[in-house]
């Protein structure tokens, strides 16, 4: 079974920018085109990010990445951050996902959490097409949320989420009007308030069965949280 080169390339594009990734960017563009899993329009949407990674100052690229994904919890690339928040259920979910990776033969670097989206995509790139598409569909509510929020900020990374969702046949998020990248996209106080609201309304689950691991358990956990994460549920009045 050949690896899914498109998922591998998209996984790489969501990693913290390093000099090696800058050098790799032209080859990633070639891999995406040659693999043929994305249509021409989706590939074209990735070109601005690929050009940015290849040609812009590395420190500027790293600053953008950190400000998006490391300092803004609503844009976290850790899947269970959007499902469990800081609840204790997240730990069991991590164990289950790590077990799923182990069953599939993927060894996890000790420095990375199992629910890191690039790692998840790397795992899916090694799985049969139908299984990979099914698991992508199961997390689409999270991917759609990230795509929308990145689009609202005018981020080039929104195209990566759109491409991942395209592979699962998901409906595209309607893109907002392009914003001036030199201007602040949202008021800082508004972002803080939104992050606080999101943190306080994270979805939690009841106790899980630790003896049951695998694809079905992972899907059950995610489907339990498939309200639209773009619009956090309000807590009932006291």
C-alpha cells in the first residue's frame, strides 16, 4: 500500500517553520501536483503559503506560526483541545489515540502529543484510503472550525485546512473577504474574550472504558462532541 503523499505534504505544511521546511517547500508543491488527489483549484489555493514558506524570512514565518497556533487556543492544532479542553477526559483520549497509532505501526516522538494535527495526518497518510477518509470526516467539525477561524484572520494556513477537508469530500467553508495582512484582523480584547468563552465552554465526556481502544473508540469520542465548535454552547443559567 503506497503512502498518501498529499496527506504527508499537508502534514508538513502545518509544522513549525524550520530551514529544512523552507528548502522542502518547492518539493512539496511538486508532490501535491503529482499525487493528483487535489483538484487544480485546491492546489492553487496552497501556492501562496508554499511561496511564503520558500521565500520569506524564517524568523517572520516562525513569529506568524507561534502567534497563530501557540498563543491562540481557539486555533490550537491539538484536536482534543477543541473537544475536551482541560478536562481529565483528555488524558484517556490521548492514551486511546496513541494506542491507535501503535496498532497502525506509527511510533510517536516523546516530545509530541498524539492529537497534534500534523501527526494525525501523518498517521492517516499510511492508512487505507477509505479508513483515512472516514477518520478525516470524523474530525471535520474541528477542521471546519479551524479553517473558518484562520480565514477570518486572512491566514494563508486556511488553505491547508481546506485541502485536508477536500480529501474527505467535506463542504468548503465560505471564505470571507480578503483582509489587509498589514492590519490587525481582530481587536485584541475581542480575541481575549472569545478565547475565554471558548475555554469555559469546552465539551466534556463521562468516564470512558479504558479497555476499549481503536478506531471505533476514537470515532465515538469525537462524535459525542460534534456540535458546531464555531459556536460554543452556552452554559445553562444558574
